[in-house]
């Protein structure tokens, strides 16, 4: 039976330093080199995910932008992508502007990935997010709405207090064009809200890879709401100890904390070549 193992990154495989620990890298690479089919599913971009997982022997395609992009790092090849239609991205922008919510746009212009924000409207959460990526070549400050939303848009990431984001979430979550994910930020007291096309989900990515790689079974690992749909389509699903309680309730089992290499230790104990 051919099994694919898929892990979320932030809060699941990564530590608070936003990297895979040396312990997990060594254990996972040993398992991958012995035949384990392993990849990750994340809201991160290709560049950000590649940096966070540096040293990992990744042979299977990865699920990026919460399913908006499926990318083969070995071949530098895009296998699938989904973007917001022109009128959709302007509609989302209008809702966020009305609610005075700060956000970052993830997209691409002429094949170059961009991480765009409105200069002069940086909240503490946005500034913190940008600071952690201060050397990222995708950073693109915008001075106009047109610059902000130019080209393709994969998704919007909003960062701010829970009460403020809930106002927009209670509107957008009912819109059948979008997936609107809302959860605590892994590294602070703020909340994140991510808005992407309905077709772009980790579940879509898992289905795509299951078929493309000819897998009979998929086992996944996660910690929060943007892993919920992936849990729904996997044969086994494991929540890390630091996961949301409701996600633990729908999991096959609960494993160790992300800070204690829970995913790598579970795989080391349970994978058989």
C-alpha cells in the first residue's frame, strides 16, 4: 500500500523559530531516503516554505498558499495554481477597507511572486510579520490600490485583534466563492484571517497529490483551522499536542508538541519501508 505523509508547517512541523529542527531534519531525511513519501501543506509561499524547511530531502510536490499552488521543488515546476478573479479581489479589498483591517496580498506579476502591503497602514502585526521577512525578495510596498492588487492574487492574509477580524470573517465566510480561514497567530496574541478562492484548499491539494502520485492512503498532521479540510480527506490525521482542541477531537490521534519534534517522532515510530 502506497502512503503519502503530509504535514502542516507552522505550529506543526516548524518550531517557534520558524524552521524544522536539526533533530527532525535528520530523522525525516533518514526515513525519506529509506522510501517514505513525505511532503508539506502550508499557507506559505514557495520561497518562504523552502527557507523554513532548508535541508529537508523533499522529493514529492508541496502544497503551498493553502492549496493555491502545488509546486515540485526538485524540478522547479508548477503543477497546479488557482488565483482570485479580478472582481473577487476588489470585492475582498472593499470589505477589508470598510472594516479598517490591515492585510498583506500574496500574488505574482509577470511570473515573479510578490508579498504586497499598503505603506502607511502597517499595524504592529503587519510590521512584525514583515520584520521576520526583512530580507525576502518578494516584499513589495504599494502606494496605490492599483499597485496593491496588480497581477495575480493567490490570497489575502489579515493580521489583527480577534474582534476586528471577526467583523469581516462573519461576512466572507458565507460567500461561496471563497475559503475564509480564521485562527490565532502561532507566534503572538493576534489573529490571522486568510481569504483564498474556494477551489484552493489543502484538501484539494491532497486529492491532487493522491491521484498524481498514485497513493492508496494519505496520513496528515496539523494544528489549526487551516488544516481542518485536509483532515476531512485523509485516511488518518494526527493533531500535535499544541493543536486546537476541536481539531484534536476530529483527529485519529494526538501526537507530541511541535517544539518537541512530534511529527518526526511519530513517523520514526510508525513508518515501515
